[in-house]
C-alpha cells in the first residue's frame, strides 16, 4: 500500500512540474518580440540634404547615405531600419506620410522637425536679400509663430509617435547655430548673424520644452557644431549655394557625421 501511495505522490509531483513548465513556456511564447527596430522621421536635417550621396529611390526627399540616421543604422544594425525623413517636411507632412513604419516593434525613433513650420527658408531669404531691418522683422514673425502655434503642432506629432510606437525611445534632434560671431566674414552683417543665431536658440528652447513634456530625449547639436559654424573657417554648414539653392544652410557630410551622429549616439 505504501508503494502505491509513493508512486501516486511522485506522479502528482511530475504532473505538477510538467504543468508548470508548460505554463512557463506558453507565457514565454506569448511575450512580444523585442522592440529593436529604428525609424528615422523628420525634415531635411534628418534626410541629409547637403551631404550628397542621395538614395535614388528617395526622389525629392533626398535621403542620403551620409545622413546621421543612415550612419547610425549602419553602425548598430537594428533589426529593421525605416527612413522616411523628407526634405521640406513640416509637422503635417510627418503626420500624413511618415509614421507608417512605426509599431510596437519600434525601439528607437529619431526626428528633427519644426524649422520649416517656423518659416526657416523665408527667414534666410529675407536675411540674405534684404536689409537688416527686414531680416529682423521676418525673424520676429517667425519667433511669434514658434511661441504661439508651433508647440501645438509639435505636440500632435509627438503624441502620434507615442501612440504608434509605445515601446520606442524617441530622440528629437535640434538645429545648430549657423554663425560664428565676432569674426571677419564676407556675407551677412553681424546684426543679421546674431539675430539668426538667437532665432535658432529660441526654436531649440521651444522644441526642448515640448520634448520634455512628452518624456522624450532632446538631442542638442549646438555643442558639437561649436567651432564649425559659418564664418568659423572650418564650417560644417553650407552657406548660400546659388547653383544648388536647396543645400544652402544645411549640414555638410562632415556636419552629419561630426555634428549630428555623436548626438544621436549619446541620446539613443
């Protein structure tokens, strides 16, 4: 009788252990795949305008193999890499056409956005072609927009990213200062250069505030670009390029690899 009781006891133990192992395996199988895909969103500073080596299939978006998102993906080999950043993009363009690859499997998102909404191109056109007072007036208009309207547009983009990629670490990368001040330099007056730099700082401040509110990471490139602004003698930015106007005031390949990539590496 004792032998049968012992056999019954051991059978119960084995059955319980088997059930526990089966349950553990089932639970493990039910866990979602690791979120290790990378999606690069944004405007021309993310697509790589100004750095050359554009991917033919990207067309007017001008996505470059020398852009910081492409360089980061090449160095880190994420499970997937989707590159939807596009030259000229505004917040509405990101919402309408760039968010498709985002999912629960996305582990990293990078984005630069807001400069085109604020009228960056119009500002630079006014400052290059018109007087100091006209330049400062156009900058004042842009800064008013940045204060009153841009925060809500950024919130819309950031909320959409969070909704579509809930597991992602999101890095929002800012814009550089454009000019080294206090130097002798052909081109814009010192008054214009200082006002443009201040406007860039203003834009970065507003972006960083919205980034913090959403729990994202702000990547500040102003430090890495210090000493490599226009008029520095070692610029990582294009000045006015009359033969290819679209590249004007965009980072060179060195600006992408030396100015933007280290910031993304540090923030990601």
